[in-house]
């Protein structure tokens, strides 16, 4: 049996299905999960040991560290776990995956998750068809993506079935002898090809049982130890593949998996050459049984368990160090948005004044991201740089996350015994959060207008371009003033932003009038004119939301007069337009 063109097609197709399933699962995971799943995940991964245990148990249940690690990367990509939590969970997955080797040793049975992929896809499709809510449809899409992901892995495994059936593979492994590096590389390469360390180790166990390495069991252990370590490194390729379609933090989670296993191998290798590791494995094994033909599979399982457990427990206290190293290895690029978790400590709710200060700090961060979203959207409008579009979309997702978490936190705070001052300020901050979220929506509106401009190859006139830049400069200045006023909580700092808002309103009216005249003279097309007017209208509305925030800082904006103030601002604008 050779590695023919069909095997090549199966490999490429399997990889494509794997990446498609991963992307589909991640995209819908955040929408379905909501804040409830976030809370559960954070509670079960609240400390390194809990996160480690979660990873070990979950992996032992599905018998695939690849499956668990891919899911963890999906959660990190969706912003539901931070990097340090993910690293601790990944440590646990390395221990949990050793359960498969023990099952193979005792029963020869290996649970095959891919056998149920079609059923998982069918359930997901059925959910999407019958569900009326977007949340349930998202759950169906998650299941479909999950099933497709494992079908992809199965295709790749089948494409490389040749490895199991080729006698030359056995000859190479037998000839390795005491060449630990070659044995390690063999374990690594085979695992990369079959996409499963459990499968690669099972190959070793079965070949050893059939006498592929001879009857010197000490020699078999010398080969098995580096092979198992290589398999642990090789299995990280699955996480790396999964991270191809993820954000910065998903990539960092994948690299933490690789770094952990590579570091373990580097530390272990000198002791392998000295025979220390083999002696430890043999000593532990002989405590329970006499090594021989019927127990060599169990001895290989011991090797796997000892290596993974020792290094997981060794590195667990240094999860923070590993996080910093990974951040240096995978630095943030220009197109990456740092999804820093929203810092809202639950234990501060008992001290409302401190909880309110913490909320205000996160609102300031939210305002800064809203400003960046708007500027990136406008820059995309004029430059056509798709990295600017990508950043604007990511920032809008981040702004939505701020809104959900800060709103939930302030709602909980409202249920506490509050002083009059805190009780009055809490609803004002809630409205500020909503205004910032609406600014994010307007940034997306501008991004969509820019996409239309780009796809239809439309161009603004020189006058329109200059007017827009003047408007965005004034809006940029207004943003800075609002952020400063939020930071100082000083009403005096709102004077300049409120003055900017009046200027922006006048600019909008003047620029609309001038643009209508340009269209009348045929200096620009009606389509371009409508697009331009829509853009400056969105920018003016952003100024309105910033005005709301300025009035909140002044202390004059309460829930019962919001509508009245917005009505008055609308009358003022109509008056200006008539002029």
C-alpha cells in the first residue's frame, strides 16, 4: 500500500474540514455561551489546581487531548477564558489523555469520537431547523462544527493508515535502538500524521505486544520512553492547526501547549541518555507486576502517565511565567486586538464605593476602545486597508463584551445597600455604557459604508474628503475630552467636549448643504452623495452619544429626562437645518 493521490486528497480535504469545523464552532460558541457559561468556566478554573483538574477530567472522558485543547482554544478565541486559565487546563489535558493508553492496555478498546460525528451533525442540523431563537440555532451550529471537526481528523487518520500497515515502519523503530533522538522524532512525526498521541502510543503498544521490538523488555522501554515524549510534542500540531483561524489569544494558547511539551522533552532528554528515566519506569512497573510479554503495554502506559503527570505538576506553579514567555514568543501585531478580560471583582460589591470606582475605570477603557473603533472605521473608508476593517470589527465585539459585563456588574451593585450618592450614579453609568455601545454600532455602520464604497469603486471628491477629515478631527478632540472627564469626574472638563458637539452639529448641516450643491453641479454621483451623507450623519450621532456622556458627568442626566433631552437636541438640529 503506498501513499497515493487519494491519500493526498484525503489529507487536504480532512485538514479543510477540520479548520472549517473549528471556525464554525468558535464563531457560534460565544453567541450561545453568554455570560452564564463564562461564569461557570471561570468558577471551575478559578485557581490553577481547579483548572488543571478540569482539563484532566474532561480529557479522560473524551480520551483526546486534541479534542479538549481545541475546545480550550475555541473558548480563549471567544474570550470566555483568559490565557493563564487556558494554560492550566492544557496542563491537565496532558494527564487526562494518558487514560487511553491504560484502556488500550487492559482491553484493547479505544473510544472513537469520530464514529459519532454524523449523529452530532444530525442533532445540530435538527436544532437549527426547529429552533426559533438565535441562541438555540447557535448551539446547533456549534454541534455541526464539532462534528465536522472530527470528521476532518478521521479523514486525516485514514489517509495515513499506511503507517500502521507498512512493515518498514516497524523496521525503522526496531533499528532505532538507543538512539533516543530518533525515537523521539519518530513519535513526534507519527503523531503529527495521525493527529493523535493516543493513537501513536497505541501503535507502539500493539507493536511491542506483537514482538516488533524483540523480547528484551528493558530495550523496549529504552525505545518507548523517548517515543512517548515525541508523541506528546507531536500532538500539539492539532492545537496549532486549530489556532490558524483564531485571534491572538487563541494562537498563544496553542503555543503554550507546544512550549510546555517541548520544555518537558528538553529537560528529560539528558536523563534518557543516562538511563535514569527507563530505570524509574521499570522500577514503578515492577512494583505492580513482572515486566513481560503480557505487561509491556502497561509499562508503556506507565511511561506516558509518569512523564505527563510529573511535568504538569512541575510547571503548574509557573503558569504565569509561561504566560509571559508565550506573550513574548507570540507578540501582538498591528491587526491584533488585545482582548484583556474586563476586571470587575465580585468581592468588591460589598463595598459599593469601590465597586463603582472599578466600574468607572472599565468604562474609561470601553470609551478608549470605542474611539479606536470609530477611527479605524473612518481610516478604512479612505484607505481601503482591510486591516483597519478587521480592527474595527474586533473592537466592536470587545465593546459589546464591555457592555454585557459592566451592565451585569452594575445591576448586581444596585441590589446592595447603597448610599444616596452611589444610588444616583449607578443608573447614570449604566446609560453611559449604553451610549458607548451605540458608538460601536455607528463604527460598524461606517465600516459597512466603506465596504460598499470599496466594492463599487466609488470615490469622494476632494472637498468631501477634506470636510470629513475636519469632522473626524473635531470628533477625535471630543472623544479625548470625554475620556478625560470620565477619568477626573470633573464637570468643568465637559465644557470643551460640549462645545465640540455644537461645532459637529453645525458641520453636519453645512456639509450636507454643500454636498447637495456638488451633486446638483454633477461633481459627484448620487450614489456617492448618499454614501457621504450617511457617513457624516453617523459621525454626528456619535457626537450626540458623547454629549450624553458629558451630561452624565455633569450630573444632570437621569433616567426620567433622557428622552426629553434627546428631543430638545433634535429640535435644535431641525432649527439649524431650516436656517
